[in-house]
């Protein structure tokens, strides 16, 4: 089986997961008129890699089964939520290639109905106002080995509870002085059923509803009812919500719906060396450890987008990971593999020298003066006498039609420092005193005649010659092993290139108590590079393959023609192969 066929087989197998099988059975049994899913982020931070899996699953199954997927903001905590988060979440979902059904929804848009249903629960004897202190409530909740103690307010009359709840709504209680609790079972082995809080007092303006409310529903109360209001058929959540499902079902049953939603749990996305705690990521942002939520090292969608990851690569990664009930840790290199695969045929090529070493061609004038008679038929070039520059026209991609660009070849060049070694290691195939010849990409065979060192013995310049007969070809009998990239010293443009490693050196950052101890001190390195002129004129956010170096993107915020800045996306290749 070819690698391409193997990759497709792996992705097809990943799509045959238990959630799709459940939906497939529901469709075949005609249990619903239409499949409706939702992606329900809390707008208290930026989306991260874990959310990408949920987005791909919810939007993906809706499309596969002819349904729709809603985008809903579960905005029940105004103290942590911002419009900026809402705007960025929308942008992220669309950038990933998905469109939600109709307008975006907000749990806050249902606050009137949720309040009415809270009153319904009180009238049914299924909810009560508790005036215990937070400390008393915590103490009386019990433990996994000990039943909870019922609140002294648990058996108050419906009339008393309605009056107290109305006082809460009218702002007569300070925060922490009164809550509305569901009346379920204080002895339940599931702590989530020990009379959970469904409303609390918060004297805080809401970014959507303003000052209308001073009581707000809890997430676990608002979420299932929002699902029901929207006609969600399959409420897909990660495994940490499995213990919350009994309360989800209790709320839905007590309120009563003809076609109730059902919750299904799948394993969350765990990737090594990656942290997806919004609280800890926000800490890094707030304390200036990273430049922002869109720092290219961050595992946020905004950060990965600025880093240069493609939506196609992220979707491919999620397909390969698949959907299971079992928690596991995914190798970060699988993500890079998927991104690299998406870049191979979609990015133009260019040359950039990240660690420049000066090369002076001592016979440049004589060799290039005869270029018209020496050049191969495959070489498209022109010589500019005024600047003494040989301009070589080359395709932007060797196998895909992406147009052409001109590359300047001049008397003084830069090659990478690593392409010349005085004492090369075993297997070294580039330039050295013993192997002084090599081909310069798209041009001549170059022969080093001298290396110049500084007082510390570091090579700072090479003197070399070029063979005039080798422009674009190897004459018969002329064999040269090895090709290296280069950039004109006089026509090349200085640029900042940001090289990245993973933000966290710890394999499991979440297990490290102090997040700072998990950080990788080498996560960012800035290099003073030189790039060919065609790269500088590209718009911000344009991806390239820097030949022999890797894939890079012109930074969306800092790049300009005056001060070009490129971010490393992924290395050119990796030994990793997906299973």
C-alpha cells in the first residue's frame, strides 16, 4: 500500500468512531427530523488546540449527516468574559473552515426563559433558596466517603422560596449571601447531584445584557436548557463532563421536553508538551511570559494561525487523532506532520540564509561576462551591467505552477555558516578544505580557494571561484556532489527570522505545579538572516518554504518591506511517520 493510500485508510478508519455510529443508527432509525449539534465555548479566553478537535467533530458530523451545527457562547459568568474573546472565537471557527447555522447564539439570550424555568423548579418543589454561608455549604456537602448534610433551608415552602428568589433577582442580597439550589439527593455518590447550585448573586454588568440581571445561572443549569431550546439532538462533550450528565438529564427531565437532547462524551485532545488550561495560558499572557494570546508559541488557534499552521493541517490532524472514549496522549510530531503535508504543494519556494557566512567570488566578472554563451538552455537569465547582477528567473515551485521570480546573483554572496567546516564530522557532504566544490542552487559550481578566520578561529569569510561552464548544468564528465542555497550580499535583504521550539519542555506541563518550571527557555530564538528580495515584497501572512531550512510565514503583525519578519512554521522534514 502506498503512503498516500495508507494515510487515507487511517483517516477513514478514524471516522468510523462511536459517536458517528450512534448518529448513524439514529439517522437510520429516523429518530430525528434533522441532526443538530453545537459548539458551545465559554467566552473567557481564546480557543486552543483542544477546542479544534471539538469544532471539527461537531461541525464535521453535522455536515456528514446532512444536519446543522450552532455556535453558542455559554456566557454565564460576566466577570471572566469579554467581547474580544467572542470576536476571536468567531474568527477562529471561520478560519478553520466552518460556518455555523444562522446567527451565533448566546446563553445570555435565554436568560429570561432560564429564569422562568428556575421558578418552575421552585414551584415543583425541585429547587430552594439557601442562605447558608459558602463555608457552611462546602462543609455540609460531604465527601466521596461521607454523605452530605441537608441544608436547614431545604424544606422551606414554595411561597418562601419564590419570595427569596425574587429578592435575589431584585438585588437584595450581596454576593455569597444567597443561592438557588436544585433539590436532588444530598447522599448521592455523585457529588454533582448533591443539591447543585443553579443560580447565584453577582452584582456585575454583562457584556450582552448590561445591568438587567444581578443573578446569573450556573453553567451546568444553563447548558442543557440552551441545548434543548436550540433543538440540539447530540450534545457532544469531553469526558470531564461524564459525571455531570446525570444532572444534565435531571434538568431536562424536570423541565420537560418532547424531543430532549442527549449528551455524549469523548476523550479530550491531549498532546505532549502542550498545555490547554485557559487559566494557565491566561496567566502566561497576563504576566508577559508570552507576547499575547496569539504568540506563535501558544497552543491557541490565534497563535497557531500566526505561527503559520494551516486550517487544512489542523483538520487533518484531528481526523488522524480520531474520536474515542479512552484518554491518551498524542505525539506533537503528528500535528507537525499534518501541517507539513498541507504545505508541500501550497507554498512557494525561496532562499534565506539564517546564519550568514560571506563568500567573495574572485573571478565573478570574467565568469559572468560570458554567461550568454555558457548558460544552459534551461536557464532564463539577464545581466544588469549597472549593478553587476545576474538575474536568474526561477519557478516559485518546482512541481506546481505558482509563477516565477527573479533571484539576484552577485560577486558577494552569503551561504549558511553550517555549510563550511574546517574539520567536518563524519558523513559531512558540504564544503570543507578537503571538499572545496559544491553547486550553488540554480547557478554555478563553486570552489572555495581560501577561508578567513577571526582571532577565535571562527570562519568569517570564504574566497571562491565559479566555473563559467556550469551555469544551470554539469558538463559531461563534471560531477559535483551536494547543492547549497545562497543569497546575494548586496541585493539580499536583512530580515528577522524567529525559530521556535515547543513552549514547554515538560512532556506533561499540566502535571508541573509551577507552570514556569515547565517552560522551555529555548522556545524562541531570533536570527539576523538575509533573504532573497522576492520574499520581502510578499504580504504579511504569506507562507514559504525556505529551501533546505523549513517552512516559514511572514509575520501577520510585525512584517513589513522595511523590516521583514518571518516565523518558522515547521522544519522541512522529520523522521516521524504516522502509524
